[in-house]
C-alpha cells in the first residue's frame, strides 16, 4: 500500500471506522509505544497524537523513551509485555537489535506495528515515510540551488534504515549533478549540539563548501548555527518539517532553504488504526509507505505538522 498525502486522511478514517466498530471490551485496550528517543519534536508530536487518539477510545497508553539504547528498549518492551499490552507501536533505535523483543511480543499475542523505522522480526505492519524520496527531494533542491556546481557535505545520523535511506536518496540526487562533489560525510547523531560541533569541523576542513544536507531538522538547527557563525554563504537542506525548521526557512536571507517534510501525526494515527484493525481480525498491509513533501520558503508559509 502506498499512501499519498491527499488520500492519507481518508485511509486513516477508514481504518478507524473499521477498528472502532468492534465490540466494546470489558477491559480497555492497553497500548504500548516505545520510542527511540523523545528529545526530538518529531517524536514528541507522535506521542501527543497517540495520547489524543487513545483518549478518544478509552484506551490506556504506556510510553517509553529508549534514548537510543537498544538494551533499554528491549527491557522497556519486555516490561510492557508483562503489563499485558494488547498493541505495541515500536519505533526502533536499532532495527536488527530489537528483534528479540519483537519476537517476545509476538509470542505473547501482542499486535506489533513498527513506526517510522522498521524492525526485524514478526511485525504485523510497518508505517513509515518514503525516506529515500525525502533525501532525494532535499538534495535535488540543493543541487538546483547551487546551479549544479560546488562542494557539499552530508550531516549523517545513527545507522537506522530511515537515516540510511535519506543519505542514499541524497547521494542519488547529487550524482545527477556532475559539478557537485560530496567532500565530507560526518555523523551529527541527529542532535543539535553535536551537529553544531561537527559542522564547525566540516567548515574548517572544507573552505570551499557550498552546501550541506542534514538527515534531520534537529541536527540542521545546529548546522545552521555553525553556518551563521561562520558568515559563509552555505545553503542548507534537511528532512522532517519540524516547526523550528519551518520558522528558520522563513527568516529573511536564511541559509536554510528547504526541508523534505514528513507527517508524524498522521503516521502514528495510521499505525494505530492498522494495529486496531489487526487486533479485531482484519487483514492489514505488510507496509505502508507515506509520501513526503519538499517545503521551501514559499511552502513554509502554510505548512505545519
């Protein structure tokens, strides 16, 4: 199943209609949500949307933050299983390392839906953005903004599939511009402070740098600070569509020129709808890729999560 933004709302509504038409249980549903991190507006938005959606159906929610520690995430999931959750929404910090927890949840009869990043093991479905497309959109925009010429750096992140796919999409896009050269790929760990320091080092080592692609908006804000401090004319693109990034794009003469926006609120509602449908016996798709959208200054005027 491939979900475009214009049909996403209808798809979510249909799934909720199916899920919520099931008989009322004596005990409220218990939903577990394990995030790879909650120090990121993208995942905070997901958390808020999940809490709101669960409240409309009288479900209880258990939410945990793995803080990018797969051992903690496995422990968190095992604890949720002990608490008798019915549904596990999983945003893995390590797609391979979390496999044992996925198997444990499946063995306990828990419906498992991976969100944003897929997980190995018997997941019932995966809902996530088209991350390759996101990287491709952002870096195509960057290549055109640089008129097809110049040195470019990639501000990488943790090695989970969404990040790897964004970088792959960016490389694919930039390869179509013979005059553009990727001169540095450094890990900003998707964190503002780390990205600032890493970007400063990139700028010092690459005096002729003209552009930067950041794998997420939190990292891009650190990169933008480093660019502004340097006083150099370096164009920045990213992925996510976070409110702070949108504001930065709208500022006059901003070096932050575009972000490939995702829809975290819609993703989590879609994932929950699919999990509920599966819980009540419906057939659900193995994966649901959700479209992304390139947001530049013109689009930023009306865009929000």
